[in-house]
């Protein structure tokens, strides 16, 4: 009685919840010899709909996927599906679009994208099924730039492995960019106004650099992306000759081996890297030889000059303010003069040349592009010329993009503006002459502000001297100025002591700063002195070697 009573109280059980494997197994059983007829979709309605909804595919595609699972997971072809379903091969061709949809959904993949006869089940799909899980694709919208490149890596990996054909990769890469317009990379690619195939080539180059660190591309690496053989031959020819639109838009260029251009190797230009891949912080050659400083990064300093120099610096400061700068440019242009302004600051070490440039930039709100001159001289002959050209290309881009033209600073430029070597025979001399010739040409067409500093003005090449509009000689400060510098550097110093130090030692501003720094160290180590004058005089004496000034730049 108890058992019967219990039975009465038990609710009617619902249908057993489907698992993916159960549903696939049922569809496989009922689809054999079914000819994909209506009876199959009626008898396995629940299972087919469950699979279609789970994977986001059509019901016909769900059946084809199940049959592929049964005949696979490897080396499946249209004949296998046709025999299992008991339909002829001609009719089977009408389901080619459904097979392609399963490939786009990454449920199956071609064994060889150039031969669409055979395909496999995508391995991650099988792995997920073992845990009764649906293999899902990563989200493809709302991506960051890093996530977008992860998707591109997966896409082009499928291309490498022949899981998709090139035309499919072209469309999918275009769709990825379209669905992620918020990413700066997508915006820059769309701004190029290229065809989808041209766009895919640029994206492919960017993928190779970002995901594979490959900046030395051979034409064979592009072949999988271009399905049409005659089209590939045309692109190959245009790449070799540099006539392709990607060359014309300065997006890619020929690679270089030991300084010699090789028209069988290709790479993104530095300009393309900066424009397209700015979000990812990809370094370019010219960024390694020039550092861009923001005006707000520069520490304010009061500088003291002899009266003549002070007047010239005040004039430059006034000129570099945007209002006067634009007025002067307009007047120069109206009279047919060049629009660029090149300045030379020359004089002994420690006289304030470099710091003056920094303060000019800070006061007028201009960025400084500081060139590392030694980095320009690459050990590989030929690279140096490319480096200097890339440097000026980058500066031109900055001038175009910025409201205020930055200052291009060649600091301690003795090595590149000194007298050119006549009758140069060896490779190094030829390279140095080539660098100088490029700089001279660039100065002729300069659109912006260039400042060079040098300690050795007597070696200045005449051609450079003619091209510098402003030439300011920085001299050691006189006693009155030195006294002010002493008081600025060591505020606790009395006026009399500052005057005594200024009169006793003919030091540059940089040398005075060096003594002041050593004084600060001594205070920390030994405490404040009641009368520091004697120790400061001793430190001043140490700034001279054999009664000659040190020639090492002290940093002022």
C-alpha cells in the first residue's frame, strides 16, 4: 500500500533533457539514407532544432554537421555525405553554401583551402563535445586593439593551415574591422580608401609584425591570401617594381640587406607603423634615434646670459610664440622665401645651449624631437641614410598633425654638420657624406623649426653655415652673470660669497651647477658648514685640469 501511495504522489516526469552527444547520435541514426527529406526533419525535429539553436546554424546545416561527425572527424568529402544521405553527387553540390557556413562558424574546416573537396571537423569542436559543451567563437565586436589582433591571428592561422581560402580571409578581416570601428587601427585602415583585397594585404602585414614579429616578408607569404593566380602574379610584379598602390601610398617598402634594397623582401614603412599601430606602441627605426619630449615634461629653469645673448634668446622666444610664428611664415611665403627656420647654437661646453632649447620649447608650448646623433650612424652601411630619411619623414608628419610645429633638435651635432670629406673612398666616409647631403637637402625644404647645437663651430661645413638662419654664439658668463648663477644654484650663499666665487673662477654655467651639486652631497654627508666658501673654492679648483677647462659637457 505504501508503495502504491508513493507512486500516486510522484509527479509525471518531464522529457529527458537533451545532451549534445545524444542529439547528434539521434540525428546520425535518422539521417542515414534519408535524402534530407521532410520525414527526417519531422522525426528528429527536437534534436535538430536543439543543435541548430545551440550552434547558431540552420537546421539543414545541423544535419550536415552531424553526418560529418559520423564520417569524420577527418578526411570527409562531399561523396561521403552524399552516400550516407543517399543522394546523388550533383544534388549534393546545392549544399556547398551550407558547408561554407559551417566553415565560417568554425565547426568544420577545409583540409586544403585550394581543394574544396575534403574537410575535417575543427579540433576544438571535438574537444568541447567531450565535455558536452558547445564550441563558441570569441566575441568579435567591442574589441580592444589587442583583442582585434588576437582575432586576426586566429583568422590568418586558419589561412596558414588551409582551413579557409584567401577570399574568405579577405571578407572576414574586412568584417572584423567593420564591426570594430571604435578601434583606432580600424579607423586608420578605413581612411586609406583601399579595396577589400588591398586592405587585407595591409592588415596581413600588420598581423605579421604584431603577432609574429616578422618585419621581413617574402612574396610567397602572401600567396595564400590571393586565390586568383593571375592576380597574384600581377601583385608580385607590382611589388618587385614598387608600382603597387601600397608602395604609392607609402604603406610598404622594399626590405634591406646590408644596406642594399632587396625587391624580393617587403616591410611596413615607419610611417605606416606609426599611423596604423600607434595603439600598440610598435617601435620604429626613427623612434630609436629620436625622443619626443612634451613641453610639460621640461623643468622650468632661470637662465643667465651676457646681455647680447639674452637679447637674442628673448627675440627667439617671442618669434616661437604661435601668433608671431604664423605671422612670420605668412610674410615669408608671400615673398617667396622658405618657410622653415634652422638655428645654430654654438659655443663651449656648459654654456647653456641645450638647456636654452628646452626652455624655449617649454615657454612656447612646443614639443622637442631630440635626435640621438650616435644612433643615426648605424654599423651597417646604408641603414644610416635610411634612418635620417625616416627621421625627417617622422618630423614632417608631426608638423602636419600638431597645431604647434615641434622643434627638431640635433644635440651635439658636431659629427653630422662638420666639414664633408672630399674624395671620400672608404665606406664610412661615403656614408657620413651621404648623411650630410641628406640633411642639407632636408634643410632646403624644412617646414618647421630645427635647432642644432655644437661645441666645435670651427669645423662647421660651409654649406650648413649658409642654411642656418639664426646663429647664436654662447659664451661663458661674465663675473656679474656668474654671481647670479651661484646664488640661483646655492640660495643660502651670501651675495659677497657669490661675488667672490664668480671673480675667483671663470666657470661656465654647467661647471657652476656641477660644483653646486657636489656641495649638496657634502651637506648630506657632513652637515651644513658655517662658512662654506673655502670648500666651494676648493671644488671650483677641482673643475680645472692642468689649468685647462674640462671639455666634457656638464649638462647645463
